[in-house]
C-alpha cells in the first residue's frame, strides 16, 4: 500500500510538470491552430535561465521564478512576432515547420551558451518529508503547490477577466471573435506570452529536482502532446486532466510492467483517443 | 537563346552529367574525402526523396521518416551481421520491413490530419527508438551495432573502392528519382496534388484519399528503408541515433533549403547543408542553432528554397528579355 501511495505521489508531481507544459500548448493551439513543438524547449530554457540567474545574482529562488516568468513572457511575444506572424496567411504546414525551427534554434542557443553538460540548480529547501512509509522531497511539494497556484490563477484569468474570456472566445471561433471587436493580434501575443511564461515557471520549479540538460524538454513535450490530444486540443481543463492521467499511466506502467511500457502506455492512450474520440474528452464538436 | 539556356531539360542533363563525371576530375589528395562526402550526400538525398514524396507531394508532414530509415538500416544490418545474409537480400528485406512498418504506422495515423498526424508520427518514432534501445543483443542497445559489412559484390564487380561505391549509390539514387518522377507524372501524382490542396474536395470527386495517402506513405517508407540499408553498410556502424526523429528533422531542413516538392531540391538541399557543416566542423556546437535559424529565415523569406530562387531568377530574366 505504501508503495502504491508513493507512486501516486510521484505521479502527481510528474503530472504537475506536464500540466504546465500542456496548458501552454493547448492555449496556443486554440488560438493559432499550431502545435508549438518548441514548448518543451521553452520549459528547458526556463530551467537554464534559473541556473543562469542564480549564478549571476545571489537572489533567492522566488525572485528567480518571478524574473524567469518576466523574461519568458516577452520572449514568447518576440517569437510570435518574428516567426509565426509572417506565416499567418501561408499554408498551415509552414507554421508546423516553423515551430520545429524554433525548437532547434532554442536548443542550439542553449547548447552554445551553456554547453551540452548537465547543470545543477539549488532549490530553496533541500529536506525530505516522510510519513507512514512514503517520502517526498520538499522541492516536489513545492512543485505541486506552485502548479496548483498557477493553475488557479490561470483559471481565474480565463473565466473571470475580460482578456481571458476573449481568449476563450477566440479559441472557440476566431471569425466570430473578430466580429465582436476582439483584437486578434493582441490576443495571439497574449496567448504566446502566457504559454511561454507557464513553460518557464515549470522549468524553474522542476530544475532543482530533475537533471537540467539541453534535451530535457523533449520527453515531457511528447507526453504533454499526448495529454493535450487526450483532453481535446484547445481545452485547458482537458489538458490538466490528460496530464495527470498520462503521468499516472507512465509511473504505474513503469512500476508494475517495465520502463519500456511507459512510453507505450502514454502513446497507446493517445492513439486510442485519436481513433475513437479524435476531438478528445473535453473537446466539443469537431 | 535565353529560352534554351533556361530550359529545364538542359539543366537536368548538365546536372546528371556533372554527377557522373565529377569523380574523374578530382585531385588525388582530397579525392577519397570528397567521394565519401558525395556518397553521404546521396544517402541523405534518398531520405529527402522519401520525405519529399510524402510531404512535398502528398502534403502529409511525417516525422517518422528517420525511424523508417533507421528500420531499414537496422533490419539489413542485423541480417548481415548476425545471420550472414547476402547484402542484397538484406537490402531488399530492409526496404520491405520499412514498408511494413509504414503500413502499421500509416493505418491509424493517416486518418488524422494536420498537426495530429505530425505528432503521432513523431510519437511512433520515439517508441521505435526506445524499442531499438531495449532489444539488447540483437540491436546492440544504446552502444549500437558495429562491424556492418560493406556492400557485397554483384557478379564479379566488387564495391570496395570508394569510386565504385560512389557510382553504386548514385545509380540507386537515379532509380529513386525515376520512381518518384514517374509517380509525379502519373494519375496518382495528379491525385496527390489535388489531395495536398484540398482533401475534402479531393474526396468529393471520388478519390479514395485514405488509400491514396497510405499507398504514398508505404512507397515513401520503402524508399527510406532502402536508403537506410545502404546507409548502414556505408557507415559500418549504427546507433539508435540513426533511427531517431532528428534524422527526419534534418531531412526536413535539407528539403526546405533545397526546395520542397521538387526533385532537384532533394539533392541541392543536402549538398549545401552538408558542405556547410563540413566547412564549419571546427564549431560543431553551432550546428543545431544554424539549422534552426536557416529554417526560420527560409520559411519567412524564401519558402520555396534554392530551387525557388532559380525560379525567381528565371522569371526575372524572361521579363528582362521581353523589354
């Protein structure tokens, strides 16, 4: 039983990371209909940025988190302006390829700046919490708390503010949103800023407990895609549910079957979703 | 006169002639290196041809091409290394295996459109790599498969010298091009063009788009697998990286540099990019950044690649002549 609870806890922590990546993906997809392949690498650059800022100023972890979010959000706007905006009226495939180009450029930039080695980021608390046969590092508790706070903020923003509701409206029907006087350009920028900010925060949260290296963004990216597809592309709630489900599938299949099964489980769920309910569990009409 | 110099046929004949006679006029000191590089370019071209068929002609961006290439390479290499099968048989089996894998990947994933297809093919490729890494003895796991024998002889022609293997790879590449050229100019090619532009419309005039896409995907998988089989025996060593989706990714960059949806683009792209990366070898770390930036800049300013640039020059010259 303790083992099961321990795995459940691990899955929760992992699910939180996937949530932060997947909700960014789904917001951008809802607005632009582009799967942003660079999202995983934005998460990775959040972790590296934390490493860089920690070595530069001796400021504390919270300061770094705020700084990273403040740097990443404008970065998202820059990426959107330079890379995706010129392709808006071109065939859709070009935007996918562009996302791949951005992915490569970010990874290349990080390798150039920090080298391909692993780096270490120190968290604010290093202890381990243990009770009743299960144990968890303080930083992981922090990951869960941080994610929950961020997601609550995001929920409030999307449901209760005018900007957030415009964002939702746009992801449901772009033309209609346009006729209602919503500034589509500005909303696209906002969507990108939110999604890169979320990825950056995810990176900072995970940096102390996971290995930080240039390819760290790829494995969570694929799982986040699977989660977004499961939940329905464009739906934030679906992405959150999907993330926890995928994390659970991954952790438990690794524990009880084998490590190879973890990729299979995630991917199998994604394929099954696509075959039987292509719009995902929370997606509306296709 | 301009018409003659700008005609497509003339350029094609010149290009083929150049590829055929190019090894004969090389200075001896750098000859082995240049032949090696040229052969490598041709092998990459094969991967680009396969991606060009499925993405350039049918409009389906598959990121599984690297995995299919790697499947062909691994199947052929396992057969020759562990079971001592003749290379040419292993080569064909490699292509067949990639085709079968293409069928397995294609049936579920080709039902999907746009971004879903891209993600699912990428996912299949990641699964494939993790399978290869975990097959242990058979594939050599993470360390890879060593000592793959070179291409075996046909009759009494051996392919041990660099120049012979150059011609062998070139001839196989010509066959690839010919196949794709014939597809392009057949009824199927026209259907693919229609499919790329509007799938629903294509369906409405009675074309079985799913079957058409599946057919194309299998052919492109077989091409990738055959190219991979040659690639494995050319390098003599395979690691799981040779089956990763990065390969398909690089091929995509090459294809966009060369010009998507064109036959000359499939060789111009790899040639330019591999030459650049050879020249920039001292700063190998910038490879990824450079590829990314080239991709971004080309998509914004020159989405049709180098071949497209020739098109612009041609238009300009025609207009200049008319004045």
